C-alpha cells in the first residue's frame, strides 16, 4: 500500500512526492547496496521502505513501540542536518550507526531519509550487546531473541564508504527536486561561519590580556583592512573580529545588531563615493540593503548577510583598481552555474543573483569571453555530463536529468554536436581505453 507523506496536499502532489522519494530510494539500493527509509514529519503517515533495508532495521520499523522511536530519531536528525545544510551522521535510538538526509523540497523540511544498518569498524560486537539489552527492556515478548541473527549480520564500514553513500543520497535529492542545492550550499556557509566565529570568540575570551574591542573601533579596522589581492585572510579575520564585538555588545538584541550593521552600510557607502559612484546609485544600494536587513530575523542570518555585503564591496573595489579583476563577471556567472546548472535557469535568474542588469550581463559576457550565457550554461551541463559518464554507473537518462537537459533525445543530439560522439559511445570509448593493458 502506498504510504502517505506529510507536507503534500492533494492527490496529485502526494503522488508526485511519492514518486520522487521512491526514485531516490531505488537509486540508493541500485548503486550502493544500501537500503533507505523515508519518514514524513506527519506522525500519522507510514514510513516508506526502500529495497535493501537490513532485516534488523526492517523488523524494528514494524514493531509498535520501536517504529515510532525510529521515526522520532530520524526526524530530529533531519532538523539538525537541515540546519547545517548537510547530511547528519548519528546513531539511531538503539545505537546502530546511520545517517539522515533532510527532505525540504520548498525550503521547508517535511521529512527525512534515513540509511542505517552498519557499525563502525571494531565496534560491532560491543554495540550488539547494548542494543540487545535495550530491546529486552523495551519488549518482553522475545523481540531481542528474534533479531539476534539479523543483528549479527550487520556490516562494519569505514567512514569513507558511508560518506560516499551519504553524498550520493544528497545529490539524488537535488536531482529529484526534493532539496535545493543552492539552499544547502548557503546553509553550509552559514554554519561554517558560525563555527569560525565561535572558535575566535572562545580564543578571545580565554586570553586574559585581551582588552575589550568595541564594535565601532573594530568596524573602522574592518573598513581600513587592506583590499589588495592576497589579503583575503586578513579581511576575513577583521570581519570576524567586528562581528564578535557586535554580538558581545548586543547581548542577543537583534535591534542593536541591526543598528551596528546600519553603521557598516554607511561606511561602505562612503567607500563607494570615494570610488566615484553616483549619489543615486549609492542611495539605491542602501535602500536595497535596508530592505534585506529588515527581513532577517536571527543573529546567524545577520552575520552571514554582513559578510556577503562586505566581501561584495571588496570585490567591487578590486574590480575598479586591479589590472586583472579577481572575480570578473564571467567568473561570477561560472561560479553560480556550478550550483544551478541542473535547474531551469535563464538570464534573468543569474542577473538577479549576481546583482547586474540583464543587458549589462549580455554585453559583459560577450566582451569578456566571446560567449553567451546559453553557451556557458551548456558548457557547465556538458562538463558535469562527461564527469558522470566517466565516473558513475548512472543510466544515460538519469545523467540527462541530473544535468538539466530537457529530454534524452535532446541530450544525445547536443552531446553529439559538441564532441561528435553520443553519450553511450563516449562512455564505451572510455571503458575500452581503461580496459586496455598497460604497455
């Protein structure tokens, strides 16, 4: 019977969501030998079990008490994973190693894909005894005894194997529209920034000789930091020092944090004026940033916004003064395409993302590279297609879909036009060359 999932509304939406989740679970089983389980956040819905789930985990899911504990554990892990924009590695409520990939098709988390049924090297025997003890305490009907054989059959896997499988699942959720790669990339950057700030904050607090640095003085040091090529580490440290000073001074008050960032906007506006920007352009940018600032509702988002604001201003300054720009417009488009090549994107999307007009984007891309945006998008998709054909066993149809092509016939036509081989011929040629004995 088809499981119903939380987060979908209406028969058609449920069916579409079911299909995409099943695709991920099927791909996982086909290409890795692992089995996965999807848990919706709706506690009334049944989990969806893919092929290859170990006998122990499968039996646990069907137990009236253990099944709900599995779901609660997976959903909690998914929340943690979505917060950091990555897979969450953990142990299930019983102590079996597992990883969880959050499912958030519209940037709102609705469920979790859990993959488990393995132990870390050398920990299998000791962990089995703990698990059996917990099962005995949970169920007096002999459940533990029934699962002894299944438990003993679990594999011990090194983390490298587990991580490769976890990234495979995460990529599959991107390809099937269950997650957005741009959202996860942004969340990872926010998490990395917060880790860096926490380390520097602890270093500062643990240094007895360190004197308090007020936000305004650290802000002035930030704005005065060298903007030359090769000075990014120094600028990033100055930005971290400013944010730490601001957070310590604000004591969690978002209004005070925003007030400090308003002053930073003013100082950056002055730098723009010194570089020759017109007053309407300066005021237009300030209005835009004020609207962004107003919508932010937590300290983490404010810190990430401030860092992006400062480094985009530094990049603009470098583009004005350097003989060869550090980040040309074509470089920025290329970086953006590496994250979005699989999506249905156009000129308006990338222009809005990197902060230029559509006409300016067309003109500068042609001037810098001699290519159009369509040329660059196709190159990004072709590059990924050749990588997947070379290093994966994915079907041609799946590679076509993952790389953002309309359909397989169009993909084959474009591929042949670009390198005079079909995707299948390209893969066969690689396989034959790799199988040739070395001279």
